[in-house]
């Protein structure tokens, strides 16, 4: 499981229809945002621009943590740490794993929030 559902459920009163609608809107926004972030990440992995890669990983890390995207969060934390240490190759090696993990995560989210 790539999603910590307890984290997502903690964002709303699951029995309140308005909260449920808000959460669904947030998930739609997340899906759109992460599509752009994955495109950015793919470009930065190819260019190996350390500062920009670190910034993008940091943004992804925040989003992943806020939404309980556990598997992605763990991977991005490691990739960001590598780039901070100056290990760009190590960071790139981890960063290229992020889009496939996002695809799996996205499927989980879409299955629950159709």
C-alpha cells in the first residue's frame, strides 16, 4: 500500500458530505499537481541540475507528507538527502524511481476517489 489512508482520513470528517466533497477536490488537485511535478522531476533528472532537483524533491516531499503518500515520501526524502550531500548520481538514481511509485500511488487514489 502506497497511501497512509489514516492520514487522508484525518484531514476531514469522513461522515460529513461537505468534507468528503472538499477532500475529493483536494485529491483531484493533487493528481493535477503531481502530473506537473513528475514532468519537472523527469527533466531535472536528465539535466542533473542539483539545486533545481533539490527544490523539486523538496516540493514533492511536502505534498507526499501532507497527503500520507508513504512510499513516495520515503523515496523522496532519501533522494533529497543525497542531493543535499552532493551525491547527485545517488539522488538521480533514487529520483528515477519516483514516477513509477507515483503511478502506483495514483492508481490507489483514483480507485478510492472516482
